[in-house]
C-alpha cells in the first residue's frame, strides 16, 4: 500500500534536478559563476573580504597580507590593553570597555572572514599577527617592570594567592 506517498517517502513531492553545470547564466542574470575554495590553496589570485580584492595584482595581495597581519596584531593589543584606570567613573569606564570590546570583536570577525578565503598566505599572516601581538603584549619580553605587571592568567601559579572559599 502506497498511502499517497508515491513510493518516495516524500508525501507525493518530487525533487527537481540540480541546475545544469554548463548553464551560462545564474538565475537568468547572465553572471559568471563564482568559485569559492573549500580547501587551502596557495597563490596570489584570491578574494579577501570584498569582491575583486585584491584580484590578480601581486602588490595588492601583499598589501592585503600586511593588513590581515596588522589587524590580528591590533586584536592582541586591544585584548591586553589597560586603558581604564582604577578610580575612574564606573559609567565612563563601562562605556570605554564596551567600545574597546566592540572594536576588538569586529576586527576579530574580519580576520576570521579573511581566513575563510582559504588562502594559505592569509592564514599565515593572521596567525603570525596574533603570535607577534601575543609576544609583544602578553609576555614580559618587551615589557619593563616587575612580574606583578603580568595579568593573573600569565603568572606562575606559585605567585598567585591561595584560593579561598
């Protein structure tokens, strides 16, 4: 007994075949099909964040790698900035921290979207920017001062006060 399902288990609905791959138009608009990489690839011919950017120009590709690097570096700087001083107005401090957090998250999403281009150079630029930013802003290598200036997450556990209940 079929129970009105035409033997397909779809309630009488049939699926349309996929569009032809040799079609010269998409949705009748006459545009070329855009290929999006789903695996890492190497090369300067990439699209990062915007249609046609950086394109096929080597100089523009290098500029885009530098911008991704600097953006990732700035994310680390914003993550570890101490622009709010003790004793400031709570409302002003809260607004400043909210603006900094919003900026940091916006930049982080831009770097994430750039890495989603699956270009190997963009990936390396993003990781290198985060790594150098971490080294500069989160370690004591370039910082003058005592160990007390380290954020608690980066101190040795022997330096931390005991936990209390």
